[in-house]
């Protein structure tokens, strides 16, 4: 593992243990060249996933990109970091278990929305606003009204 401080490729593992999510291994490393200490995480990767965008473009699946978008949706929301990490790991496992290496971006988006809806409605709406490309306040209104079952039945009819 290359040292992030000096670039030395000969670093030593000082400690290994399961990470809090119990899905990865946390390794404390030491660089003998500069004395720097840093942490790395190892995860099991069942297969290399490729995301197929709606325009046909293909790009390698990036767990960090998925994590960033979910964390943006969850910004300032009362959700524990461990729960977020479990959700992200669950999404990745679910994508890997689909049995396909090429996954449409729509499938990724739907799985993320489903996961967010279970843990935080506000984050779900935030993510949906970007994923579904809301253009106006009416888009939000329509989407949120669909979240409230029976809301349409309770509304007074236009006369």
C-alpha cells in the first residue's frame, strides 16, 4: 500500500481488526520511510460492476460516489453514521447479488431511493429531487403528495 504522505510503496500493517460495520477490515499502517501512520479499509468485492447510464455510457461502479450522494441527501439529518454505512453496504451487496455485471443506473437509483425511504423521508425526497430531476416546486408537491397515502382522498374536490 502506497504511503499517502511520502509515496513510499513499502508500508507495514501494524494492526488489523473488523471495522464497525463488520463488512470490512480496518488496517492501521505505518510507513518506515517517513514515519507516517494511516488507516485503510478492505472490503470483499464479489464482482466488478459497471453502471450503464441512460444515454448508454458505461462507467465502473464507484462505492465512494454512491456514498457521497447518500451522505449529501442525509446531510444534517438525525441518522447515525453506522446506519448509513450499513445501508451503503446493503445496497452494494444487493447490486452484486443481482447476478449481472452491467447494471442500469435506473436500478441503482431505485434501490437507493428504496433504502433511503426506509430510514429518512426527508433524505428520500432530497435524493429523489436530484434523481428524478425536479424542475419546479410543482414536481416536489406532486412527489410529496404521492408519499401521503389517502391525502388525495381527503382533499376537497374542485368545484
